[in-house]
C-alpha cells in the first residue's frame, strides 16, 4: 500500500537519505533497522509530510503523496507515532486522545476512545488526569493510543521501545502484533532494538548512513552472520 | 468600608488588566510571540467605535461590529503578515507587533488628531450604591463584560476541539503537527480571538477615561505585568494575575500614595526575582 521509490531527503545542503526504496504491503509489519543517525526517523518524517523529499516518489495506494501536508496525509489514514513521545503533558489524557482523533466526527471520537481504552486499560482510570503525570511506559501507551485514535490504515512507528524497561517493551510489541494480526493493520516500524524488531516484523530493511544495505524477510535476516554480528551482538 | 470600596474598584481595574493580559498570554504561549500590539489594537478599534457611536449607532451594535472588525484584522494579520514572517525569523514577528503599535498610533493621530475625545460610557448616570460600596455603572458593565469574555474564552479553550488544539500547540508544536492538526488555522483562530478581545477592552477602557492615541499604552504595560505576576504560560494565571494586580495597586495607591506609580514595577522585579514562573504559572508536570 505504501511505496517509496528512489527517495532523497536533505536538511538544507546536507543530504541525509540517498535514494532508498521501501515498500509496505497490506497486512505487513515492516521494520527499518539502523544505528543512531542512520536516517530512520527522517524517512518516517518524510512519509508523514513533516519533511519534503528532494527527489523520489512516495505513493499511498498508488496516489502520490509527496506534496501533501501532514493534515492531508493523516486524513488519508497514515498516522505517525513519533519518537520521544511528544505527549501534551498539561492536557488531560482524554484531551490528548481527542486531539489524536482530530478529524473524526463527534460520535466517532467517543467510539474510537472506547476502542483505545480497551487496548490500553491503564488509561481508563486516569482519563481526567494530566498526561504528564503518567510514567514513561504509560506515556508510550498513551502515544500509541493517541495515534490509533485517527483510525489509521497505516501506522508509522518511531522507536517505541526507547527508554522503556524490557518488560514494557515486550508489552508494547505484543500489542502491536495483536493489532496487526486481528485488524490487519500494516505497520512501518523504525527501531534500534534490532532483535525485537526482527522478531515481530515480516520484512526488514537495514539502513546505514542513509542507504539501504540489506533487506529481506526478517526470519532470514536474523540468521545472517553480518546481521548477528553488527546488530544482535552475537 | 473603605477597604471594601478599594477592593471592589481594584477588581474592576483588574478586570481590564485581565482582558489584556489574557490576550497577551494567549498569543505568547501558543506562538511564542510577545504581542506588543494588544493594547493599541484596542485603541484603534476604540476609535472606530467612537465614530460609530457618534453616528448614533446603538452601543450593543457597535460592540458587535468592533468584535467582528477585531476578528477580521486578526485574520488578515496572521494570514498576510505573521504566517510569512514565521518562515524567516522569530524576532521579526515580535518586531512586527511593535511596528504595529507605532503605525496605529501614527495613523490615529494623523487621521483623527491627537486631541483627547470624550468617549461615551456604556451606561451613564449616577453611580450605584450597594451596601455602602459606590460603583460607577460603566465600571459595573466593564466588570460583567470582562467576566463574560473570560468565561467564553475558557469554554472555547477547554471544551472545543480547536481550543484544545490551541492549548496543545502551547505544549508541543511538533506533537500537534504530527497529529495532523491544521496548525495554520489554529494560529488564525488565536490571533482572531486576541484582537477581538483587544476591541472589547479598548471600548471598556475608553469609557472610563478619554480617548487619545496613547490611552492603551499603560494598559498594555499593566497587562504585561499581570501576565508576569500570574505566570506567562498560564492563561488562568494571566486572568487571576490581572485581578490581583488591580486590587494590590488600588490598596497601595490609597495607603502608601508615595510609591503609587513605581509600585507595580517594584512588584514585577520582586516576582521575577523570587517567583519567576509567576504565582499561578505551571511547573511542568513531566516525569522523565
């Protein structure tokens, strides 16, 4: 459903992404792996319209979305859950969720909120407390829940495991897997935690300095010697 | 009894400070622009109001028209000036608001002369006496209208989607942008609201004193002080700061008239020294 062809992105004169091609098919979880500064977040920001590509084509269900702004892209069903949480700490959890469903109609907001609360029951009792009072793991759940409020057809997920305890990381990844299995929600996942990402995803791309050096089925990649050595620490 | 009189008058002056400081903080917290033009936008609109009132257009109609002009000017200002300046320089945006004050004061002085004009009160007649407190009718009107404006703004900010989005913008612009919130429309809305409020306070203040090109400068300054006192990032704080400043000022000018004029400046220095977030300013409730 999402197709990126020969994408180049630069920050001013500095080029960060040098001609990459990535595809996410229906029902798939695809991960982009790579170290800090490889350009993973840049790719997601370009898909969601925050950054504009210098060259290349991004299509969603065969429609070119290069020149759309973030609002239009969200309306088309692409939701970007950013790295570093970016919750609104002084707004209540409920208000945070309402903003996630900014383009929904009044009655849909209520329905979708029930759906999100069902996935993350921890948010339920605290709907009227400030989001800043949540713990790190709870905030991550809020961010994912807020992203789900927009009824996404494609989820872009940036480093959901960052700064969380291993147990919480497992919980979050379990949830993502369930979403993908039960609702066939395609997910494009960006991760430094290569092991987890390879386990959960169908296919993966490995990004080094803005170029894709390796790609394929995750179950094959996890067995490759160079992947093991460089990313899995074995 | 004197004390009660002083406090009530302080509340009324405070209501006017609150309106201006609310306008300033609304803009500052969301766009990070210090809006120097809040007071003088009110001055300009008060002049428009004066000439409509002089043509016998009834007060409520003038009020409505002034609010509409304020909204229109806010729209044009964001759409054609601020949105362009935002792309290049932040300081530029602040300078534009400063330039606006000079343009407005110059325009008004040139077109209508700088001669003080007597602005009609919303309700004239003898002051009321309620339980020994003497209140001018226009002052009572001022107080009630200010409270209504504050309540309306709070309903918008806390109960409507666009209001909640405006508050989210004050917290995390990137977070708002990535959710697809149409930020440019929110900016438009904020400036429209701020200039509509400016128009209301312009009329209210003009009715208590004479109309001349600089009559809102002091109010702008007091609004700014009220914002510092209440907390620059808190809209509730800005409103409460306004009332508080009005009351304290009134008490001081009665009991210690020697420091009447310098008092609020001393207060601001003290607040900035010992309570830099203001009395009601939010400390970030953020866990790591």
